[in-house]
C-alpha cells in the first residue's frame, strides 16, 4: 500500500515526499527524494565536425577521395588473400562459372561444417563500410537450416565481431544467375580491431546442401570524405541540435526563396552528402542529402537564408532534438557527414553540434 508523508524544513528549506503508487514513473521514481540537484548535469560546449586529419571545412572536392577496396578472393584470377580448405572440398579456381574474369570459388561439393579459410595482410576494418561478394546458386533445397557464415579473425586467430549468414542478404529462390551480396560492416557488430583472416562456414542441418559459386569477395568503402562529431574529451555527450552552414559566392539576396530542388545556393548534388548516426557500433540512421528539400526528412528541421547581398550569401540548415542524442565514448558513438561531390565552389561549409558534457553534481565525469 502506498503511503504519503512530507518532511518539512525551516521556512527557507525544501520538502521531500514519498510518491504515491499511482504517480510513480520514469521522472517520478518510487522512493524518498531527498535531493534537489539532478544526478546528471550538462556543461554546454559547441562541437565542430572534423575529418580524420582535423580539417573542419566541408567545402572540398569529395570526388578526389576514391572508394577503398580490399580484394579478398576472385577465384584466383588475381592473387589476393590465400585460400585453403580447412574442412571439406572447395575448388578455389573453378572455370564452371565466373562473375569477373574466368574463375570463381566452387562450393557445390561442400556440406555441413565445411570451412574455407582466407588469410591476408592485416587491415583496419574501420576503413571500410561494407562486405561485398557475388553469389550464384545452382540449387537451394528448402529442407533444413542453410547458411554460409562469414567470420573475421585477428592475428591471434581470435574471432572479431559477429558471424553473419551471407544467405540473409540475397534471394535464395533465384537460381542460375549472379547476385550481389552487400552487407554493412556495422552488421558484424564489434568489428573494431585489425583483422587478417576470414572463414566461410557451411551450415546444412537437414536435406541436401546448397550448390553455389562465389566470386569477387572484398571489403569496400563508399568513397568521399567523412567528417565526424564525436563525444567531447572522451566523455558522455548529449547533442541537442545540429547545424550545417554554407557561405558562398552567390547572386542570391535576403528576400529570395531557397530553391527546394537545389542544394544550398547551387544545383542538386549528383551523389549527395551522407548523414549518419552511429551508436553501439550500429548505423542507427543513414540518409543521403542531395537537395534542400531532403533536409525536411528530419522532424524539427529548419532552413534559414541568413544573408545575401547579391555577391555573398549565407544559408543554414538546423536540426533540433526534442530528446538529446547521447554519444557515448565507450561504444564509440558518433555523428558524421560524408562529402562525395565537388563542393569547392562554396566559400566554406561547417557541420556543428550543440552539446552538453554530462557530469555529476560534484562535476566529476559520469
């Protein structure tokens, strides 16, 4: 049974009360509240996004940063990572099928528990954004559980990140044609240390195994240049708003409307800016902005034409969060924008965040 009582202080004091059972909630916790200050306080700080070299201006030629590709195996048409059959029968230079070149990996003789191992040079997976392969089925029996699991390892042969079933990313009913397997590296969850080995493991719990060929296995980045907003001083940071500001040579004036089909004061972007929220090693949100109207994908977005004298103009996109977005350094959270187009015609572009560094009432770190 809930009870209610009140503790009174002197005339300038404060009071404390036990909450009745029906009024208990997230912001009205059960129990005696005897303090006035919140457990967490925030120290305001502005944050400016930077690329990996510390640059803050997004008005760059993003096309100069080509996509990075780490080739793993393409049926020995080229010498990439070294393949070996740890368990079972694999043919790594089959001429029966090929997506590129004349050879591919033949897995038609594999069965449950068979493993192919690929050893390469040590690479940092953070330099890449996706795993890609080409997959060809000649049969895919429906009986039993079927999988072709991908697992990466470090130089100590310790598994890194999750194991992912390649079949979850293709149409398993589509036979006798090549399919492209695209898997975001964030799906591997925890792929945060250097790797130099990949295993493919066949799972077939019942019925006949899958007959397949593989080609063009690699890791890829999207290209462009990525600018990051990260937790301040390696402390938990709450982001309350974001701004993307442009200053450019333009004939635009203060009274002109902003063209919804353009980008800033220019034409729509061919590739676009990729806006991304990454928390707990997952891309929680990703969206490509190619024109001004795309900004309104975000609830609470505002677009302002701040200045224009016919020669120089300023434009700003602002996004306010109703609930602060938490960036935790322990899980390597971040926000980012990737520039893929040539934006050097702008005078300057900045990506900024308004943040609060969370502290306890005694100002120590959380």
